[in-house]
């Protein structure tokens, strides 16, 4: 019996900045990055996400909708990026 985890939008967006084709690789990449994260809220988000990933089966992970959600923008709307000088 699989245990489906409910991921928040923030957790899904966080996972999307990493390799998401494989749960094991995603976990290893997030674990490697965690010691370098100084922001307390981001560390909490990463830790909570990792704990959910540990408890998620590979089959349930494969069914996750892993595409970033840009709050306030429609899917087909261009997101303005800051200009670089």
C-alpha cells in the first residue's frame, strides 16, 4: 500500500530546481545543498521536503506533477526576469 504525501506548492517549486527524473538523485542533491543553506526558512522548507521524499515511494514520486508554479502568473504568460547589466 502506498502512502501518498501531500506536497505544498513551495515544496514542488523547490524540487523543480533540482534533477527531478529520479527520487534518489533528487534526495542526494538536496542533502548535498542543505549544509550551505543559511536562511532558516529555506532550511526548514528543505528539511520538510526531504522528510516527505524519504517517505514517498518511487511510484508515487513518478506521479507527482513536477513543474514549477509561478504564483500570480498564468501558465502561458511570460514571467518578467530582472535585467542584468
